C-alpha cells in the first residue's frame, strides 16, 4: 500500500490521502492520518479509487481517522443520528471506493456515517 | 456447503505460501495473492473479496491464534473445477472461525470496532467456509468462491 498526500483548498483546507494498493493493515494509514492531524489537518478525504480490496484492518483505520477528526460528536446523539440516516461525518469523507472495497464499507455500515463521492472536486467542495 | 476437498496431487496445479506468524508477513501474502491473480488471469477486483477473506483468516491465525508465539501458516490456492479454493493451515491452539457469532451492525463509530468483523467479512465474500482439525492437529480452514473467470495455470 502506498499513500500519497495532497493538500487542497476548498471552502476549507482539505487533506487528500490517495491510497494505492490493497489495504490489509491499519497502521500505515493511521500513522499518516495522525501525522497530518498533528500538522493541522482537520478535514480528510480518503481517495480509494486505486484500492482493489480492503480488509477489516482498513475499516479499523477509517474508524481511527473518524475518531481523530470528530469534534463533539459522541454518545446517543451520534448513534441515533446514524440510525436515522441524519448524521454524516463533516471531517472524513471517502472518494471512489469500488468493488470489494465498497462492499467492505457497506458490510460494516460505514456508508451510514461516511459520505462517498465519485467526483473529486465535489468532494473537496463538500467540506465546509 | 461445498464438500471439503483435497489439494491437487500435482505440484504445478496449486500455489502455496508459508509465512511466519508475524503481521509484517502479511505483505508477502498480499504479493502472493497478486501474483496468483496475474498468473491465472483473474480480475483482481472480482477476486478481491476472496483475497480479503484469505487475509482475514490468516490475520486471525496470527493475532488470535499464535498471539505473538512463533509458528507458521501455510496457504494454498487451487481451482477445483467449479471455483477457487483457499486452504489455510496453522498449528496455533484450535479455533473454529465458523463458530464466531456475527458482530452487532451497523458499527457505531463512537465505539471500538467490534470483534468478529473480519470473520463477518469472510462470510460475505466467500460462497463456502469450512473448518476441521487435521490428523496432525492443525487448524485447517477452507474457503471457496465460485464463478471467478480465470485461465487455469495448468492449461496455460
């Protein structure tokens, strides 16, 4: 797995983590996200277009990044919002997951709280 | 459930890999699966779910089976005529992944990722999963996926 980092300016600064290759471990993606967060990143778009498949370790990494970026979203309000389909993370979004990668995201129900975009520019502009 | 099958006798009809019970070895498994897909002309995106399943079983053996103790994991892949078969063997304490209950879904991001997610993904991505202990006392998990188009290695 390789991770390329691109810093974009939309309505707010957005850090794009472009992942290439299967995601079969969580450590590398978590470490990269943590480094970007420490450097000031507060909005992250994970580009999964070149990820042919993702194991549960990838879900673990997305989970880690979500918790890293969330601000004040917790407890029953968040849980109810997810169940009602009214809550989506404002700070972590996904770009172009496909095939087994998309299936893994849906199997875990991550698509219920992480927005998925097909267009890179629209994804970047969606952060406010 | 697909009948438990034996690996082909001929060495050239299946691919195999032995790794140590170390998470750092998972990159070798990743390369092995990628090479298998290339050698057999399998669309890696179509086989990706099956490869995830193999990764999950192997990761389980490393993390929950050997738990830091030294040991080996043997992975074999072959075509049985109707589908792609993976066999994962390890000598860790006996553990039957088919008995793992499904996790509570959907996952709440406010909590830690629940246990059993990996095995849940295995169930989603394969058509059959079976477990037995071999006569010499190893764990053996068989995974089967039907319908993958390929050019069999023996026919190439």
